[in-house]
C-alpha cells in the first residue's frame, strides 16, 4: 500500500479554506484579548468574531471527518482517518455541549462558561482529552506497548504496514517510534495515564490542604504556626530531589512511599467524616448512616490504594504509579494549604461567619459549611491550574524516567523515548509534547474563564 498524505483527495480545495479559518480564529482570539485590556467597548464585536471563526474551523474539521465517512478509504488522508478514529469523542463532545447549552441557565457557574468564548474553547480542549482517555480502547488501532511491528521503526506518518494481518489496521497514522510502536496509539493511551493521575492527585492534595488549611486560618494560634512551619519546610525541599529519593531501591525497600500513602490517603476520609458530622449533627440517624458509609467505603478504598490489601482484590495501584501519585500530592498539598489558609483568614471576618457564631454553630460547621463554600471560586480556579501544573510535572517525571514503568505510554516517557532522533524523526516526541501543551492550554483558559465568571457571580 502507498503511504497516506495528510489530507488525501479533499486536500487541494479544503486545506486553503481551513488554513484561512485557523488564521482568522487566531487573529480573533488576539483581538479579543487586546480588547479586554485596552478597549472594553469592543468586546462584543471581538467575541462575535471569535464565535464566527471558531465555527468556521469546526466546519473545516467536520468536512475532514465527512470525507473519512463518505469518500473511498484510498482517497482519505491522515487527518480524515484520525478524525474518524475519534468518533466516540466527537459524539460525546456534541452531546455534552448540546445539553450544557440547553440547560446553561440552570447550571450555575458551569453554565456561565458557555457565555465566555475562551471558557468554551478551554472546556472543549479539556473535555476532548477527558473523553479520549475514557474511549481510548475504542480509538487506538494498535496496542501501545505490545504491538511492535517489524519494519515500522522511526517511520513517518501515514506509513503502511508491509504485510498487515487480516483485520489489522493498515497504517501507522502518526508514524512509528524507535521501538516500532504506533505513535498515535501511544499518545491516545497516554491521555488515560496522565488523566488517571493528575486530577486525582490534585484532588487528594486539595483534601489535605483543606483539612489543614481551614482550621489553621480559622483557629489561628499555635496550630496555625505549627502547620505553616511544616508547609514552608516541605516547600523548601527540592522537588526533583524528592522524586529521585522516592524511586531509589533503598527508599522503596524501606517502604517510605507506602507509609507516605498511608498518611496522605487518610485525609479524604477524615475530610468527609468531619463534613458529614458537622452538617448532620442535629440529625443523629442520618449522621450515623453517612459517617458509617464513608468509613466503610473509604476504608475499603484506603486498604487497596495505600496498602494494596483490598480484601476483594478490586482496588490497587502499581508501585511506580503509587510513587508518582504520593510525590505529586506531597508537593502540591503545602501550596494548597497556604491558599486555603489565606482565604480563610479573609473570610472569617465576614458578617455571615459572625452570624453563624451567634447562632451557636460549631467551629467545624462554620469552617466547612460557611467559609469553604464562599472560597469555592478561587479554589476552582487553582484546581484547574494545578491540574495543568501536575500534567507538566508528570511529563517531567516521565521524561526523566522517574516512577512510571519505562514502557508506559505517558506523554513524558514518549518524549524521552523519541528525543534522541528529534532532528531526523520529529513526530515521536513532538506529538506527545503538543498533547501536553493543548491540555495545559485548555486548563489555563478554563481557569481564566472560571475566575471571570466567579467574580461576576
């Protein structure tokens, strides 16, 4: 079979139109950003321009996708075939956006994102990778680790397999890496690895930061001094050195990562128990049920995640992933603590907190049900930004070969595996680098939109 071109038969007439649409979208985005800074009166015009050009780009992408579905297989190019492989993602994005636009008036802060062009672009980029991770098994044409096909080492995009087996996909759409594995399959499955670690690790770090930061800011005194000192001590420790220490055989043999996980993974259970106890302290039956279920389910997850001792054998984390997970939580938690503490110091002086104190509410009720909800805006913004930081951190760790297995399809490991031949075969490291950039860009745009809408709210 002949190698594929990027656009196939529709390329000569579709590429110029799509290129113009992309350039127009970039110009509209820049104009909208400048209008927000220098000419606020022009924002409606620039916002409309962003919407129009974004629609034009979307139509160009749909045209490529339609080409993959309508034209004969031999007439389609790499872009059309990749678009066709992502059909579950396009379907999920379409359903999500249609429902969100229809119900945006009822969805609070999330619904307001659909009135912000940058927020929609950021949300679209983030959801693209989220759905890619969910439907990765349906998208990938090859196993990203096991399928090593002879003759496909460092091949350019669109290279055909020499002798494909019956039912086997006939092309490496984005080329082959130094071990003759499909770059496209590894990038798609790498999204599952990255998005399986980054949001969960960030959420755990927030649990730790909230459990410690809210009482430190509200109660003050020696508790605040002690916790702030510990947080500053952790922040002063070099991050890369911490990761190098955690992956050394001697530290692993001592069980240090496991002991760290045992401590850090307790915080979500503690947070939820305190939350339900404070909320339902006047309803003892409901409090007993919610606290009991939290302890039961949380304890089961805790045994599997922290100690790899799930009695049902359903929950476990591989050793390398556990090290990375624990290290990321440990590094992020002190920063979250400082943010939560600062917000609490400000909010505790508000009138509604004084009103709750006058009613005789307990300290934990005031902290978790009066102060914390009113800090949700800055915390949501920081949560999105921190997932982006964690994604970059995971890429850095994978690049240095720390924690994750060497054959892992995560994006950092893929960049490291292809960097030696970057001058001659750029696609193996370039594609995962673009994936990291697009996900982090989407998270940053989403965080900026959340900040704007939370200030209006």
